[in-house]
C-alpha cells in the first residue's frame, strides 16, 4: 500500500479528515484533523476518491489530544478520541450544516445548537462478543476497526461504570454474543440470541425512570444508549409536540416518545416493526393508544396520516424507507418531528419533505456518543 504526505483541508461527515491527492481526487483520512500535515497510508483506491489512515502526524492541530483508551485505533468504537471535545462539537456542527446545504439547499436556523453531556462513562447499552484469551480463559470484546475480528476489551472509558464492572465479572453466560443494558439504577440486564424464555424473564427485562415515568424495555430491543442526555431530548420533543387531537409515532420502539406525549393527545398510534418492542409499548402506553406491529411504510400505505396533528418519525440510520417518505409527503400532516441518528440521511429525507411545503421550525443536536463522530439530530418541521 502506498504512502503519501497530505495537508488536511477540513473534516468530512463521519469523522475523517478530507484532503486531495495530486491527481485531484478527494482523499478521506481517518485519525487526522483539519490543518494537519500527515503521512497517510492509502487503503482504498477508487476511481473518484481514495481512503487512507494517518500513520504519522507531521504537524498537529492544537486541538489534538492523547486518546484516553489504549485500544484507540484498534477497537472500532471511538474513532474521534484524538480530538478535544470542543473540536468534536464544532466539526459535528459544521458537518450537519454542510449536509443540509448540499442535499437540501437550506441553512439551519441561526441559533441551532448541539447539546453534549458527559464525555466518558455515558454509554448504557452495548453489544459484546466472546473471545478466548487462553485455552482456559475468555473475556468480552468489540469488533476491530474496519473488520469483523474481535479484540478483547479489558476496560472501556465510554461505558457506564456499571457495564464496565459487569463485563469483568465471571457471572455472565458463556455465549458467543451478548447485549447488555444498564438502567442507571443498578439493574444490568442482558440478552443473547436463543435465550430460554425463563431466563429472558429473569435476566433480559429492565425498566428506565425518566421524567417521572417508568419505561419498560428489555435488552433485546432498541433503546437509546445515553441515559444522561435522554431527558433533554424528551423535553425538546415534548415542547415541540405541544397538544392536539391525533399523535402518530412511527418507528416507535417501546413507545418511548408516545409515553411522554400521550396525555396531551386524544388519540395515539404507535407503529413498530419488532413485536418484542411493541409488547413493551403496550405496557408503557395507556389504553387509548393503538400499538401496531407493522413496517411503517406498510402502515402508511394502508392508513391516512394526514389527520395527524403531530407525526413523529425516528427511523434507523438508513433514514425513512422510500415508500414511507413518499406517503408522508403525500399525507402532509400538520407537524413532523424527525429524530435521526444519521444527519446525512436526515438531510436527504428533509430535501424531499421540503418539496411538500415544510420548513425547519427548530433544529437541535444531541451529542449522545462523544469520542465518536456520531450524534443524534432533532428537527421540528411545519408547513409554510
Ligand atoms: C432508532 S430506533 C427508535 C425507537 C424509539 N423511537 C425510541 O426512541 O426508543 C428505530 C426503531 O425503528 C424500528 N424499525 C426499523 N425499521 C422499521 C420499519 N421499516 N418500520 C417500523 N419500525 C422499524 C426498529 O425496530 C427500532 O425500534
């Protein structure tokens, strides 16, 4: 693999720095920061672009810091630890603004901000894999960066203290992979594929207390992984939703947002593909809510979302499925609240939604995953 020396021009979305090769192609460089002069090992050579890894920093950005975790660069988790938190915040802000300019030709509201919580020990949910250390010993590990190999993790600075301690204990089952959740109050639940029903009841079930509510969940379903910052997201969603007749919560998981909003609406519908999550929604919401186990796109084709005063969407990283996006644009509900874990797909989806007459009333970021290039975005969209 060839090596080149490059000056980093700016940060790209996703945490890599961006530079140009002599032939004019863009080169994305991991572990580098804006302005740095870097010796780069090229690892991907495509027609339109290349990718590389910084192997030596010849001139460093003053915001470069020493990564706290000894596994930085090996573990696939925290690829942004070489940047100060201030740099991480600023590059997240710039990246989102550029995405909205590029995909949707709009500027985000002038005063929009990204809220950050604790930089370390914040992560309440994790999936780990079992690795054999020696013929008689095993421990838990994460996937190596850009590979499927698993490396042992003796400690992890972003995990909640409870999770970190639990992973070092001998009590966990000896299964190939495990999903754990720390509810922040001393209960750590876990799940593995094929778990017997009796063990599921005993070990996988959990509950979270937020804003005076108890939310039922378990370790096999989706739940936000930063409990420290979650109340802030709930507050913003609740304020933006206000009150009304009909609330539709698509990609609703355990009915998380609807649980906080149901008292302000006459009729509540939640739609979630995973039956396991929906079982909790039935507990988390009161009887007036209708909880439907369907892909959101199928429900939208069979039902009329135009009657929603508020439509919440919180899709996975891939964004809204095309059929769901089309149906939402046609239905034109009064207000759309879009919660997203990938600003690129959010900007892409917003570009389409904007063609139906929506504008951004409010934008807010949530730094749910410090030390990584990922964060959560919230948009309140209203009709012009
Ligand atoms: C990012 S999570 C959000 C869950 C919930 N809003 C919360 O905050 O806990 C996305 C959820 O969408 C569900 N999902 C994924 N694709 C879906 C689809 N096509 N239709 C309905 N639900 C889907 C997943 O199972 C997951 O529960």
